[in-house]
C-alpha cells in the first residue's frame, strides 16, 4: 500500500512539469524564430535598398 502511494507521489510532479517544459521550449522556439526573422528582414531591407 505504501509503495503504491510513493509511486503515485513520484509520478505527479513529472506530469505537472512536462507541460511547463513544453511551453518553455515552445516559447524559446518562437523567440528564436522571431529574432531570426527580424535579422533576415533587416538584411533584405539593406539589399533591397540597392535596387
């Protein structure tokens, strides 16, 4: 009985933290992509100014 309770207790934090890590990774991906897009936009503006 005590063993099943301890297993349940150990599983609960893993399930609660996984979505948080997924959200953090998702936002870091968004921020990275956004910053790269900004850099590409600035580069394209510099090159398009030569036309």
